[in-house]
């Protein structure tokens, strides 16, 4: 697994940030963040923002955070009564951060600016239409403004980490590709992701929508037992990506993204955001590097 800080294959991620609102969907995303942290010998930072409210609502306590020891015990990595020293032997480092602010999004953006993550792991509720205007979105704008590699785990759908036992199901990875933004970085992140979990057999499918110029030239890494398929289809990108995801049922979609380009994008969202809102599996968004990097 690599990162925006220039780490290459075989090196651990340094910081994984998982914002949590303690909902069930956040707990599923937490399991993904925890498993990735274990595979990467990374520091996992679980961040919760308690909004200022009027009234006598109960303050958040540290016990409200997802249970790291309980989860590791359920996965049979440590004993149920493990001391911190036993957890440390697994290579895992965990930090729980509680902020009290009125605006969760702005608080999380500032946190990521002060402590740049190598990977964000977010739960997304995939709202559309009027619901997106009524309920302020956090996951998509946080990923866009932080410019971080981001794994979105859908509330409606499935991830690739089983919360019950920590089992990894990462057999099919769909990678939509185009000339802009360049897809090579997304392809490499997908490859490193699967390498990090030691997956025995992975099928990668490169999907290019629009056959005018053909498939962009890409370097395909080799790994024993892993396969690459290139598929060119005509049509509208978001529609065809979602159709392919429905037909092929990937465990993960990996997309290069450069954020919003114009006013229309600001209203409807980037291609990645539109796919994210309807995808039934996890989506890894790989931001394009600034020009000159």
C-alpha cells in the first residue's frame, strides 16, 4: 500500500484516520480501518466530533468509541482480557480523539490539515436528491478537501472485511480508467492494496468507457495467480461503471479522481462521487497528484 507521502510497496502506512459517529455503518468502516492498520503496521486514529447542543444530552465517553480489544478478540488475534502490551505486540497503535465543535465537517477538515492522513476510512450513507440537501454530507467533502487517499465503505451494500471474524474477501477489483485523470496511480494503489492482504487470487478489470481513443497505455504489475482484463465499452461513464459493477459484482472499485471541475460538477458531483452514491461495494478514491509532483 502506498500513500501521498511517497511511500512505496512494502512500506507501512503511517497514519490511518477513521472519523466515526458511532453508528452501525461507522462500525463497519471501523473494522476495515482496523484490519488495514493491522496489515500495514499503521497508527489508527479514531476521531469523533461531539457537536455542541442545547439541552442535557449525555457527554461522549471513551467507552463509546469502537472497541479495539473486543474486536481483536472476536477476530482471535488477542485474548478477550488482553493487556495493552499484548495488543502492542500485534504492531497496532491506536489513538482515540474527541473534539467538541459545532460543525463536524470543518472540525475534521482542520484535523486532517494538521495531521495529514495517509488513508481516510469513511462510512458513507449514499444519499441522493433532496436528502443530500437536508442532511449535510461529510464523507465526500472531507475526502475532497483533505486530498487524501480515501476508502469509502457503504452503509447500504457490502465491504470486503467481515466484522464478525475479520476475514478478507478481495477477489475482484474494478478499476475505471481514462486519460484524465491518469489511472496509473489508481491501478498501483489497487495492486498494493491486494498485496497488503496477501490475497491468493485476484481478478483486476480495467474498464474504459468511450472507445474513440482506445484503452489508455498502462503498466500492469505481475503477481502469481492474479489476472488483468481490459474492457472497452461505449456510453456514459457513470452509467456504464455502475452497470459493470452490478454485472460483475466486484469487492472493491478503485477510481482516480481530481475533484470537481466546474459549476455543473459542483451540483451533481464528480464522476467518482456519483459512482460512490450508488455503488454496492467499497470504493477507494485515489486523488490525482498536483501538477509538477
